[in-house]
């Protein structure tokens, strides 16, 4: 019996099946994550998704001139993604011990993954990702996220605040170089582009972090102010904050 079953949770394969994701919905919902992965990965670079779930993000990225790899522990999800396309490089393994050489990938990324683990496991996962890749990108819901928005909550989601994620990133030996926000629900259709990107970060329910190994850029640790980031983004007129 799996740990999920012992806790009364659905297996991931059943959860993903019931969620009924499509390529269209995924391309809209995760547009900023996909754009960010492309921006921080060299053309024809190697990208790894950890815990790929539905596999739809992998399929979308495969069409954007990067070499895509994916790892997933759930056997049924692995078989399901293989049935959609035979061109992806997929492997079943535990994300805490990835079967890859050091720094073999340009980018490792994931979405909706880390919030299902405790803090100790999160730092273990991020350290292992730092080992195999030059850049780590992840997208998670924050404490602004409402469980009411989850039409099919799995039940073990943890909605940490912005500062908690920064602390976990630092404990993993990483430093943040870019941040974006998404999932601004209220009045978003009324805002012009630059303001939307600014408000999305300040009030959005999910946040994305782009990380490098601490000290790899020759810069000391940074202090982050959400207001300062938002004002910088407003000045730039774009949704990514560069440091």
C-alpha cells in the first residue's frame, strides 16, 4: 500500500485523471511558467521536469526547441504520458535521489509539486535538483491561495507564505534570481499590462521562483521586498523581476 493510500489520499494517477487537464487549459494556466523555463534555458538546452503528473507541460515544452526529460514515481502516470507521445524521455524514480550526473541539465522545473511535502523533504528535493541542474525553477501556491479554487483538492497541500519559501530556498543552498506571480483572480481583466504584472505578483495566489546555486553569481545574499519587486516590475513594464 502506498503512503498516499495510508493517509486516505487518492493516488496521483487517479487525481490527475479526475482533474481532466487538457493541452489548451495547461498552456493558458501555466503560460508564465512555460515562458520562464524557455527564457532561462539555452536554445536546444536540456530540461528536466520533476513529478510531471499529466505530462502536458512536457509535451508543450517539447514543441519549443528544448530537449525535454521527465521523472515521475507513479507508474500509471508514466504509462499515460508515454501513450500520448513516444518522443519524450521519461523515467520512473524517486525525486529525492535522481539517477543523473551532476549538472547534466540546464534547467530543472516543476509546478504544483513542493507544496505536498514537509519542509525537510522540500529542502532535500531542492538540493538534489541543484545537484543535477544549473537552474532550478518552481511554481507553487502561496498562503493567498484559496482551497475553494481547488475543484478537486488532493488534501495534503500546504500553502506557505512568500517568506517561508524564501527561507526554504536559502536552506537548500539556492538563491533567487527571478520571481513572478500568477493567478490574480479579482479585477485582473480591468488592469493594463504593466499594472497586471505588478498586481499579479503582489496579490496573485501562486508564485514562481528561478534559482541558482548560492554564490554562483558572485553576489551576496539578497533581501527581498514584495513592494520593491512590484515597483521594479511596474517600471520595467513586464512580469519578470530581474536582479
